[in-house]
C-alpha cells in the first residue's frame, strides 16, 4: 500500500482530478474520492468520505488479504459506494439519498456489529461531502451539495474565489474558529443512530470548479484563505491535471496531520491552460493573505492571532457567499 | 426606513396550466428549484428535482410555481435607526444569505421580494439593539447586534444566516472620537511643557525646530527691540509739551514703572464715574465736564444768552484752581490764555 493516490481525467469541457493520501499507509480512514460523470445527461457526482477514527476506532473485521479494518475504514468506503449507487441506479432525487444510505448501513451493521458500544462509539461512522452537478449547454451549472459531518464542498470561480457550499455539522460554523478549536461533530453518517444528509442547491456560472475535501486538506492551515492558496499555488506550477493532482498530494503531506482526500471537477474550460489562466487573477488575492502570515516571527502568537483575524474578516464575506443557512429549529 | 437593497424573487416561474397539456407537459424541476402544484381541490403538491411530476399532462392544477432553492445573498441598508443618543441616528448595511426551506409555504404566502419580506423583522431587531447603545459604544453595539441576528434562523419557509452588519455612520463616530483623543493627548503633553516653565518652553521650541534656536533667538531679539522702541516713544511723549496730557500721564506711568518697577505706577488709578448730578454741579462751577476713562464727555450745553443788568463790577475772582482738562484741545486753549 503506497499511502497516496492520484487519478485524473481530461475531456472536452471537463477536467477532473482526485487526490488521496494516508497518514499511515494501508490504514487511512478516508475513502478514495468519488467521481462519476455521465456524458449523455451532463450530470455527475463528486465526493469525499472521511471515516471518523475516534468514534469508529473499533474493529470491523478482517479483509481478504488479512488486514484488520476499523468501523471508520469500512464506513467511508461503504458510504462512497452507496452514493455512487444512488447516482447510477436511482432517479437521483436528493431527498432519497439519506434513506438509500441509512437502509444499507443498517443492513451492513449486522456483519460489523459489536456487542458493547459506549456512548462515544458509533457503528460505521463517516463524514461525506458530495456535489451532484448538471451542466448542459447553458451558461450555468446546477449543483446540489449533499453532506453529513465536517467534510466540505466548495465552488471555486475566478470572480469570488473559493466559496464553501456546505455547512459543518458542528456548533459553530465560523471557519476560523473551527480551525483553532476542532469542535466535535453534531451529525455524521452512521448505522446505529439517526443522522441527516443535508442538501443545499445552487447554480454557478460556467466555467467554474467544484471541489470536495476532507479536513486533512482544510483543517491544518493557518487561515481559511490558505486552503485556496494551496489550490492555486499548486495549479500555477502545473501543466496538466495529472501534475496538479500530484502537486496537491505533495503539498498536503507537507502540512497535514491526518489522512487527506480531495476531488476537483472543472466545468466549461477549453483546457488546462484556460483553467490556470482564468484562476490566475485570484492568486494575488490569496497570496497576500499567505504573505502576511509568513511574515510573522515564529512564536509571536499575539501577532499571529491578530493577523489571522484580520485575514478572516477580509476573506469571509466572499467565502460564505454560498454557504447554506442553518436550518430553522 | 429601508434604503439601498439587493433582493430576489423566490418564485422563478408561475404557470396557470391548461386542462390538457399534450405539448407543454409540466417538466420536473431543475436541480436548484422545486415545483409546487396547486390542485383545484386539496393541498399543494411538492415535486423535487429528479421526481416525476404527477399528472404532468392531464393533472388538473390551478397553478404551478417553480421556487428557487438556491442560497442567495441579500442586502439592505436601513436608515434612521435610533440610538441611545437622541441626536444621533445610525445607518446600517446588512448582508445575509437567504434560502427557501419550504417552497409550499413561500407559494402560499405569495412572497415575491425576499429582502422586503424579511426586512421588517431584521430592522426591528436592529432598532431594539442599537437603541440601547450610545454612539461611543460602537463596537459593543455591533457585537450585540451580530449575536442577536445569528440566533435568528428564519421562519415561514425561509432560512436566514451568515449575517454581516456594517454600521455606516461609524466613520463619523471614529472622526469625532479620534479628534477628541488627539486634542486630549495634545493638552496633556502641552500641560507638561507649560508646567516646566521657561526652560521647558525653550526645550519644546527646540524639539519642534530640529534643535535650531535661530527663530527663537530672532523672536526674542525682536521682542527686546519692540520694548526699547516703546520705551523711547514713552519717554518722548512724557516730555513732549504738545502731547495729549492723558497720553503724557500714561507715558510717565509706563516709564516710571519700567524704571522703578513699581506696579502701582503701572496701574491706572481708580476713577469714580461722575454722576449726572456731579456733572451738572461741575458745569455750574464753570469747570468743564470730566469724563471717565474711555468714555465720552458729557455734552456741555451752551449757555443761554440772557439779558441781564450789567453786573456789578465784581471783585476779581480767586484764580481758579488749575485743573487738567481731559477734553482734547483744551491744552491749546489754555496756552492761548
């Protein structure tokens, strides 16, 4: 087991890459990212799944090759397969996805069931963040974000930059606060308790980039803007989707403390050169945020806190422009 | 009162379908919309993306509405929000995201302008919060307002969130506060300079002029010259026979004061303002009216020529005590006697 994988696709008007790295080779709890595109309908689905290692640390069984697998490991892969199945084998009604996953997990529970579970333990727990998109010949692409937990989906465009289109299942939704505090999740996919698959719908002018990522990518940076900087910095030095995928894998292992997976779909670009050219205008914007952080002397926490807050205050409005609203109680 | 506004219509399409729709069947909604069908009788039917439309060709529907489910950023500017200071009204710009959570409810309530639909309740919260705070409590007011808005999630099929509030009159407040602070700081600093006496003032002057004493020395020399000139002028006046006696007396006082350092000499004597009766008495005595310093002479009424018997030859009156007239020109008159 290598501990990392990169897959890519380049077609007319459609570019895609998925990146997957493991902290401990062979034991990563992130599933390989999902990407399926149907050319006839112009629809596709892209998603990431992060098995919850703490709550799902219990053993789930042994693989055919003899490797022990945790509940978290199994849950992320299983849920990935279920989302793919929902896309390929159903009418793709978003409201049905929850039932599709929940029913299958309860069935699967029998095989991976443990006798004693504490309140902190969950059966087959995982996060999911997926984007179901449709782009015909129109100038806009429709999308629906489907998520549970703290993995995220984004829309990236040349005008407003990276915009989060999911809302973490945590008490706070402030991206900077989440970076510094890592609060517990209030909802995730699992087999033994009720959970919710949130749905947020939108449309975005094409060309645009859709991104899904687990917290291994966005949870170990200094400011929310730095994640966009990682995406654009690696894009800038790449010539193809394959190179961009590899650059993203190289970059993330340098700063993350977790398994990390990320999937990208670029719609409406004539090729990689146009993608890189169109997004180059954003590079200067996010580079300024990164430069301010880089200029702080090591150990100067007071300045770091102030600069970080200032960066977030300036970055936040566009970043949250498409963020769904917390549902009324 | 609402000012500038960004809004949207949540009902993107409204159709009144014919009874039979062979060629224009009702289509399933797109991914970011929901279709609400209002039958002739009974409850509305909600159709989500991917779901088949019941009775797409033959269904009897009074109305069909497509409702957007997108997250949309809205904005409005609220003018004339009261604060704790009755003389200061606040303006605030509120940005927030808005999302339809119940398309049926939106169609039922007929909302076609989302921002205007939610503005009254948001404006009410802003008014309640800001009226508690003085203009000087800008930061606390803003924090409280954001906290109150964050709690608000929406209702009636609408969810609200991601609030960004900007108080637009803050620059006025900041300008005022900054000016006050700068003035206060200057006063505090200058008080130290003044308390330090002459040496501190000289030091301050040198600081302000990069240690160059030229202008200070020049100013001092100029002051000495002015003083000398004035002294010479005073001496001249005090010895000039043609000078106005008043000026002469003042000049003497000044010169004596300078030479002998007697402050009493410098101080003009207290002078009693003459009452009208004193003036009349003085006139009766034949003396000219006297005026108070800085005042005008009481007018001396011309004496009526009276026909009287030739007066007896009087004894020569005693020489009147020589009085210094304070009326201009009287000195020359006296000289002519």
